[in-house]
C-alpha cells in the first residue's frame, strides 16, 4: 500500500548511507549506486542477515528494490504503474530520492540499463517538478521492444515518435539498435552518446553513425537537448 505522507526531504547519509556506495570523480561528479546493485552481484540479501547487520526494516525494503526509476505514464492515467517490478511499484521510495536531490540542490543524472533499449527523459516528482535527467543504455545483445512486440524495422521507426509523444517526460527512445552509451561529465554539462553497431553476431562490425545519438543536459537547467 502506498504511504500517504510523502517526504519533503531525506538527507544523506542518514538513513540511506548503508545502502549506497559513493565514488568521487574529481570536483565534477559524485556517483552513487543503490545497495540493490550489490545485492544483484552476489551479496547476501537474506532479510534476517541484513537486519542483523544493522539495517532497519525500511532500509531493507529499499535495498531489495530494483534501481530502475523511469516510469511510463500517460496524461489520462498518470499514476497507473507500467511495471511493478521497477520503480513504478515503489512510488514513495522514488519520491525519497527525488526529495533528497532537491534538498541538496544537486544536478541529478541517473544512468540506467536493463530495459534493453536506449532512451532519455526527465525525472518528475509528485509536484510535477523536474528533479533530474535519466539516460539509459541499450543492451548489447538482449532483445528489446522490437523483439518483444515482434516489430519489423519499418514499424519500429514509425512507432518511436509516438512513444515519445505519449510517455510523459520522455525525450528520446531507440527501440531496435544495440550498442553502448558513453557518458561525459564536464563542469558545464552531462552528455550521453549512444553508439550503435551493425551486428552483434560477428566479430566484424561497423558503428552505425546514421542512427547514433548525442544528448546534453547543461548544469542547472534539467533539460535535454
């Protein structure tokens, strides 16, 4: 059940410190990973063990949630979850992260994966305020929307603009290509470049520059261009 009293701010490091790992990149950026990243890589996530290690019940709940934060919603049904196994199912906890970023006046950039498709969007809180930007990388070989929906290339290309139109705060999506996302941080901006390859079935391949994409979010603006 959704909690009624949404947070105005939750300041790090308490109570989230046990659940994140920080990495400093000079004076340009601070990266942090939620504890669920480590749980997915072999760390014991048994509830009794984690509580015995000093985590509270609420922290255990946060630690065992997936990291995905972007959600699909439409203007007609703004609060209907698209995927309960993602942050859609954890509305309160998502607002905690947003409130923390706002309280600390940070330029929040969320880097995502595991959706198997490339996309970018703005992160919007309960008050309809943009609190950050999210960039998501495509998979290297795992199937994406095109395979799930069994769409051919022509249908995928025709569908992508419509998805951007109907999904609130989504600025870009590529539902077919495979490759990597290169993110560059400078004192002025955070830039994401999607590099797609011609095939994943051969050691011989080319970079498909015609479908590549570069998007930038300038510091303090919370927009994508």
